[in-house]
């Protein structure tokens, strides 16, 4: 067959996609590097300034605060999403009708837009008209109405609650697949050996789901490091600019203050951070493909 | 040892009830926000903005929906914009990913690994970072503030997943089918069109599904690229509904807008859940 398979014939089929990626991803990436070395603004400019933008970035307290806030958001929400997602996967991994339905409803918000769900929760958590606080009060879970958006920490908590609702199904569905792919003979053998449920979870299910757990954690953490929609809609970066994320701060500099060159430098720094994690992710996924 | 694993019957039953109760609680937590939003959307505008709020509407009204339908350029315009962008993104993705998947799965390419890594580049480089140069390029060639421009960005986002999925779909087809056709003298393009395409339809459907949902929901690029009111997509319209007049939020209209914007997604999810979930598992982990 190899004689019929002209090597270059295959290239023709791959070429359009390749050209598309080069034109709309790799070439812009090169331009981004160049932009970051100029003082381009949406209003003009474009003089070469060398590393000035980077020097400015490293001294820019607001940028570091935004980056730090993004890390904080990621470090808090990732274990919640993974832990709760895994617990829900354990709860629903049996295919009984009730559990199938539970699983389907947990996954439902994953198909809703993050922008839309943020607007929904922005309303639910509103001080005047929102029902979230009313529910907390009516169920006697709190004595006094919590105030969500006037301080940075409660605002972060509010966003985390809303995003958890929106994406908890993501991890869960991956974990359900991992749990269901575990050989049932292994679990049966453990039962015969007298291992109780939690022993099976700790000694068999979790170790055998480790690769999925790791991958899901990476995917989820990368997503959180690039958070924008939920903060743009729910907090607007407030109070006093304390809830700007990295992407939000880049957006603010590039498209609100028109400082495209400076925004490009910040983008390069962020890309470098993300690239590190996504390279690990791609490496891990590719390895699993050959196993 | 058997005492540990064998529970008495009443205890097993209690455990079943407990798990059932937890399931019902989880279902309530997941569906609750959508239900409350729907109830708010069918309240009268005054009641929807009342403080303290009611859980259930005291009187029904379609006024909030009417407001969303009549909002600025009209809901029809914004929904059309969203459908148009998603449609173009779907076409772009298929036109690029189907041949690419075929090429990767069925040919010995020189430098295959390098090509594959290049095609996965959009996965590793956050699109949030390269929106500025793309925006500047599009401004030069008249694609800024155009639906085609936004569709291109959405296609970029969806391309690695689509190629990956199509490659797997093509790889799953047995060699014999292809060889028989080639011996009959068919060209590789004929093999693709007549023999392979019908076999990879599930993959094509999955690509369409994901591209639609992700394009319909995408926010940042739409926010940056679409700066003319009449070319907004639905998510951007929603944010603009919230801002409202004179800074007062129109809560009823906002919830009506939320319901309208999640409706297509939920419809697709309910109707094509199997495709969606299996595609999701294929793309994310493997």
C-alpha cells in the first residue's frame, strides 16, 4: 500500500488546517512578541521601546496583584472542583435511574455559557432582589444577610460558588468515566478480602483514577488561571480593583486604556506561565494515547 | 472479616435512603438556580425587581420576554448574529478538521509529530493573549467587528479538539474497507467522500455540537471584536441588558434574557446528550 500512499498527498489534506493555525495563532503570537517591544496604542504610536514594557510590568503593583489574585482564585477553587467533583462521581457512578438522572443534572450547567451563568448568579446573590440570601435566612443557615460584593474575599467566595455550580459536572463526568473503567474483578476481589467501601475508594479507586485526576486538575487550573467572564460580570474588578484577574487586567490595559504594547507584554508573561502547565497537560495526554 | 462487608438488611436500606436523599438534594441544588431564574422571568417587571423578593411569581407576565425581544436592535438580530457566527465557525471547523483528521490518520506524513504539535498549538497558547494582534490584523483587512472575524476566532478555539476527534474517527475505520476501494482504482479524495465520510458522521455531529455550544457561549472575543450594537451576539446583549438605563438593572428582563440564552444549549444537551458526553470524554482526557 505504501506505493499508493504518496507522502505528499497526506500533506495536502493537512495543509489547510496547518495554514489556518499558522495564520491565526502562530503568526499573531509572533506579532504579540513584537508588539510587546513597542509602545503601540489603539490610538497610534508603535515606536520600538525595547524591554521597557517588561520593566514596567515587573514594577507594576496592579499587575502583580491581579496575577496573585488569579493564583489565589485557582488555588482555592481547584481543590473544591476536584474534590467535590470526585465525591459526586462516587455518588453517581452506578447506573441506577436516580443516579443517572442526578449525573445528568450535575452536568447540565456545563453546557450553559459562563457569561450567562455569571449573570444568573449576579442576580441570585444580589443584596436587594437576590434569592440566595433569602434561602440562607429562611433555612436558618445564617443569622444575618451576608454581603457579597463590597469586600474582596466575599466577592471571591461568591464567584467561586457560582463557578462551582457551573463547572462541577466537568470533573465529575471525567471521574465517572475513570471509575467505570476500573476492572470490576479488582473491586470484587477486594470485597472478598473484606475491604470496606472507603478502603476500596482509598486503596483502589483513587490510585487507579490518578491519571484522570491529574489531567482534570491541570485542565481545570489552566482554565481558572485564564478566568475573565465571571469576574468581568460579577465583580467588575471591584471593590477598588481588588478582584481583577490577569486576563481582566490585560483586557483593561489593552482595550479600555488602549495600551496595546503594554498589554502585549503582560500577555507574553501570562502565556509563558500557561504554556508551562499546558505542555505538561499535552505531554500527559499523549502518553496515555500510546499506552 | 465478613462482618465488615456484610451489613444487616435494615442498615443497607437506611444507606440506600441516605444516598437517595443526597441525590435529591444535589438535583435541587443544580436545577434550583435555573428554576428560580425562570420563575423570575415570568414575574411582572415590578415584582421581579421587588425587595425582598418572592420565590414564586404572584402573577404571571410575559412582559420581561417582550422587553428582551424588543431590546435595542431586537432579540431576533442578536440571536441571528449568534447563529450566523456559530454556523460559520462550524463550517470552518469541518472544512479544516475533516481533511486534517483524514490526513493524520490515513497517510504517512513527513514530520507527523511536528505537524500534530503545531495543530495543537491553539490548545497551549491561550487565545486571550493573542486577541490583540488578531484584532489589529482584522482591522486592517476589514474583519474587525465582522461576524466572519469572530467565527474565525471561534474556529481557532475549537480546531484542536475537532482535529483530534476526526483523527480518531478515521483511525477507527478498518484498513480493509479502504484497500478494497483503492484496488478498484478510486483516488484518495473519492475514498474520503464516498467511503469514509458516511462512517465518520458521528464525529462530524460531535464537532458541530461542540462548536455550536462554545461559539454560542463565547464571551471575551465577542466583547472585544463586536463593538457595534447591532452586531452583538447574545452574551454581549445580555451584559448590555443588565447595564440598563440610568444604571438601574432591569432584573426581570435580565432573567428572561438568561433563559433565552440557555435554551438552545439545554435543548441540544437534552436531545443529544449521548453525543455530547461521549465527545466530551474523548476530547478532554484521551
